């Protein structure tokens, strides 16, 4: 059996400010750092030893991996961590930086819900989740991560809400129809236990 662990970054400055973040490279808050520490402690307690760590090129995901790996006693993996643009958060286009409540007031709840949760309708100038799945995360996963999974390696992916939701679809754990119910909580590891490349168990690591 081997493990694939998906870890959404801890709370970011723009999560706290309720802004659409996307490609904006913001840092973690103090709470986000605490969430990353807790994730590392839980991974240490679960005794999952990683062979490789992947992350996006964005600071909030990189710092989460850095902090969590320290707490997990596996910080040497941070030096060999592979970072790639394809694992970045979804591009929110013209919504980037806008307050979510103010955007709802301006465009209406229904329109903002479509931009945020529709699988194939992008916000103005941005990406829909389908774009993240098919144009970025799936090709990257199949070329670089899946071969390690197939080789029974333990892999950690420290990334973002939407790039990790894309991973759930790629893994077959969710579909475009069910993905809206699958929230990725900040700083909470999602564990997949695998056998011969097949998912045997999926759960979140919490106290």
C-alpha cells in the first residue's frame, strides 16, 4: 500500500480578507501557519513517510509545505520539492482581488455562484475548473506524479483549493457533478490509501 496526500495551503491573507486570490501570490496568515504546523503534526502521528513532494510555484503553498514538513520530521524533502505552474490555483481573471461579498452585491448571487462553482463557465478573463483539470493538472499529473504513484511511492501535493479539487476529478474520486460538495479545507490533509494504483480508502486527517 502507498499514500497520496493532498494538502491545501493554510489560510492566506486574502482568504482572511474574503478576496478572490487565484494567481495573486499572497502569503499565509498567522492562523495559516498554525494550520500548516497542525497538518505536519498529524502527518507525523500517522507515520506517513514521503518519497516526493510536489507544489505550485505560489508562496502560500510552498510555505505550507515548508512548515508541515518541518513538523512531520521530513524537512529534507523541502529541498527536493518539485514546484510547477500547472499546480497553481485557478485563475480568477477579472475577479482577482475583489471582495467576494461586494462582487455578489454588484453581479448578483446567482452569477457569482456560476463563476465560482460552474465546472465549465469561467469568470471574465479567467479559468473554469474544467480548464484547470484538462489544460494543466491532468497533463502534469499523468506525466510526473502518476508514474511515482504507480511505482508505489508516497507522494504529498501541497497546493490550492481548485488545483486539488481538479486532482479529485482526475483520480476518479469525484466527478464534475459531485465536485461542488467536495470542499478542501485549509491545512487539512486528505489521505488516499492506494493499492496497485487503485484507491482503497480516502479520509481527512483531523484531531
